[in-house]
C-alpha cells in the first residue's frame, strides 16, 4: 500500500495549497510551499493514526478470540 499512502499525502498537499489560495488569493510561493509541506506531512500523520487504530482493533479482536478459545467449556 505504499503507492496509495503517497497518493494520499499528495492529495493532502494539494488540498492544503488550495485552502491557502482561498484564504489569501495573493499568497506567495513560500506560503504555498509551506502549505504543501504541512498538508503532505499532515496527511501522512493522519494515515498513520488511522492504521494504528485499525491495528489496535484487530489486536483486541484477536485477544478476545484467543481468550474465548482458552476459556473452559461447561
């Protein structure tokens, strides 16, 4: 999923630049560059956080299933 992760980051960068242009139509190249970097990094952090939550949920489900398998049958 490496390629999809990078596409998400690029989309975040583009969205951040568009937002900067909406806020300040006269935004300079430096402002747009900073917005692009912030959007790229922010999208990456967001994806990492979502993946971590998904992994945690999967770990919890695996642990619950494992404890159900080891509990005594009545």
